[in-house]
C-alpha cells in the first residue's frame, strides 16, 4: 500500500513540476470521464463511514469481483473490449479502497469519524454506484478512441489538475486513471 501511495504521489509531483501540465487542453471526452470517476471517488466517503460503523474491512474481494464481472459483461453493449472494461473497473475499485483506507486512517488517528449522516450501503450507496457504472461505461466508450493518441498522457495530467479536490481524493484520482492512456 505504501509503495502504491508513493508511486501515485510521484506521478502527481511529476505532473506539477512539468511546464504546462495544468494548462494543457484536454478533450471533452476525457473531462467527462474524469468527472464520472471523481463522482465515484466521492462515494468512497460514505462507504468508509459505513465500514467504520460496521467494523467491516475495506477489502471485499467477492463484491469487488462481482462489480468487475458485471461491468465486463456489459462491455459489448458499449462497443468496448471486456478486458479493458475489467481493467478500468479494477482501477476504480483500487482507487476507492485507497481513499477509504486513507479516510479510515485519519479517523483512527483522530479517534472518531466525522459526525455526518450515515447512508445505507446496500439500500442507498450501491444503487448510486450502479447508476455511475453505466455513466462510466458511456464516458469511457467515448474516450477510448483517444487512448492511443500521443498527447493522451499530457491531456490526462492536465485534466487531473483541473479535477483536484483534496490530497486523499487527488491520490485516488491518480490511481483510478492509471492505464487510461494506452502508452507509446
């Protein structure tokens, strides 16, 4: 976990030190995708509260596999490759776990979780995640043709800077977007 956090931190710092990283224009398809990814990351907060209250661990491998398989099964519906969709959702889950673990660590250090209204994991949060799954598949489908563009990584770095919120969610966003660009 620490090595992943360090790698994500170094990636963020590298972008911040690059000239023009924050000002690089990125395609609307990428900004739309990052918007949905960001929404999904904010759901990590009430999930973490639920896990704080219940004492359940962050990792739930059977549920994670169910989400990955479910998304992969819908790949053809969006003209996407099943393996790509599964990789995307694996990254989203890992990013959410990163955020949840960081929040739980903060709350343990403080001795208490925030006094916020609690939401039902099964009755409220998961249905919201199901809606976001469809939106994530739609925005990812629109973005896929840009994955191999030589400017993809610069666009991604710039777009992430425009979608910053706080250190924990920013690290989650970096983790959630690893592998979006298909490489060189």
